[in-house]
């Protein structure tokens, strides 16, 4: 049996490989007839139906559960079927092939979420949060993604847009009705409103910047002379023997990477070859790679031996480090030097005394890395922001600052507020000129 071709899409929704259960998802129009052709049963909305999934000749493909979610009360806003069968790749491919025979086409990547967005079931932030939740590398990132999926971030953006709309209405009214000789901006405390808006926007931007760490993490490179304890520090941070530690200089020839978590923040720790002059060809290659890793680092932990302090050779390394990369001097082996773990500030540079071997001072290092990451004071209120969100928030902050500066020049102020609102609107993919016009008509009764 075949059905007229419509924009019905289908895809295997579970991960590649074998599992106890596999799911094929279908979305489109007129799916009750589709389901009946597939199973021989008429599905009831939001009720699990035990059935056999049938091939074109009526022979069974699999036995499983059929779920039907009628439009508009479904994920995509269209009719949706979920076919839950056994999780073998061959069985799922056979079931998907049968869906294609019945008129579906294979869904494009992200098309279910795209349809949910186009049907106003999700905004752009929520659609992106689905991918973030799936890709979350830490529990903190997963919790943040779930909050965005539930609409928390979107609601904050919408609230800011609503306040900005109010300000724009006031400014536009001042432009359109100058003959009224009423100082609307003064009487409505527009300056205070704009100041409060800017403060809340900056707060959201700070939380979004902190949340970016939950996505990408902080890249930390361990650098220094041979035998200062870089590999030992990597092992201490990782909590296991990840790098070979010997007394032989030049043991580490290539970068060794390990990802750890501190308060839910992923830290990508990279142990590198000791930096020194050498005739060993392999070691030279490792040293060249070390400098490349340093160029891409967020922070460099320059290890020195606490017994000798910073030597001319250490200084030679320090002057070659990129100025834009944060550098923390880690004085390792403080136990052998008879010194206590401590944090000091020398010539504007943070110095940490610790022992990778005993673990003394490691908590100080954790705290310092969180400080560099800008995580201090953040927790469950962070926003798992993408780069485009940060760019939009930063642009809105810049334009609203210009609006405040031009508050006495109404035309300029109005334009900067418009650009600020346009930037915020890019986050959720909503609000245009027609929306603002509707607000003005309803609130100010223009033309009356």
C-alpha cells in the first residue's frame, strides 16, 4: 500500500549501533493513515499501541510500540509518530525503508528541530539547546542546556526586548509629537529605565560568557624546562597516571592531553615537551609542537623548580610566551624546597607554590584556574551561550550604551535603540518592525 507523497520526514532517532530499543521518528501530515498502513492499527493520540510493523506484503518487520502525537500538540507541531522497536541496525533500517515506501523522505540533519522552530514550538535558543543537551560534556553543562530548552534564557531575552520596546515607544513618541511640548523622556524616567536595562543586559552577558566555558572549556598548557614536574602535575590533576614520569630529561616528546572538571568546568590540560636547546630530532619536533600549543592556549602554567626559583632559562621562556595569553608561574616541588604551599603576587604575576607529588597547593591551583575562567560567583544561573549569542548580547550592550550617550539627541538615540533591539532579536529569531508598529498602535493610539 502506498500513500500520496507529502512532506513527511522520517529518521532513526537513536544512536548508531545495537541497543535494547531503537526509535524511528516520523513527522508530517495525515499520519494516522500512515500508521495504519504500517501497523494495521489506528493509533490513539498519546497512547502506546503494541503492534507489528508490517512490510508491503504484510509480513512483519518487527514488533514494538507505536506512539502518535497529533498536531499541534507534538514536538514539531505536526503529526508525529514514534516507532519503538528492537535496537538492531538492520531492523531499524528495514523499518525506515518501509516508511520511505509509504511516502516519507529521509529527514535532513536537525530538520525535526527546524520544523519545531518554524511551527513556533521552539525559538532558536531552545532549538540550539537540544543539541547542547545532547553534546553536554559535564553535568553542569547538561543542567544549563536543560534550563535553556525549558525557555529560561529565552524568557530573559524576551523580558529585555520588552523593556527595550517600551523605551523605543517613548522615544518614537517624542519624535512624532514634538508639538505636544511634553518632555516624555523626563516624565517617564527614560534615563533611569535605560540605565536599569543596561545593567541587567550586562549581567546576562557576564553569565553568558561564564556559560561559554561549559561548552568549550579552558585550554591549559603546562610549559617549562625539562624535569620541573609538568607530567607529575598532569597526573595529579587527572587523578591517575596519564603521563610517564622519570628523572630523564626529555621524557615527554609529544603533547599529552587530559580533560578534567573543576566545579563542572571542563579543563583541557595539555602536558608538553620540556623547552630547551637540543640536538635530538624527535625532541625538537616535540618542542615545536609545544610552542604551537602555547599559541592556542587560554592560560599557560609555566612550571619552575621551587628549589632554584626562576632561572635565566625560565626567564627566556617567559619572554617568548604570547602577551595575550594568561600566564601563571607554578613553583613546583615546594615540599623538597622546605616551603609551604602559597599564592603570591610578584610584579603583577600570580605565583603558586605547590607540590604535584604530595598534592599540597593543588586547591590553590583549582581556584586560580576558576578565577582565570571568570567563573567566580557563578553557578546554576549561567547561560550555556553560543558564540552568536555572545555577539548579539555584546552588540546590544554597545548600542544601548550609545543610546544612553545620545539621549539628548533623540534621532540618534532612537536609531541606537533600534539596533540594540535588532541584535537581541537575533538570539531568539523573533521580533521585527511590524511587531514594534503593532505595539505603538495599541499603546499610543496613533492616528486618533
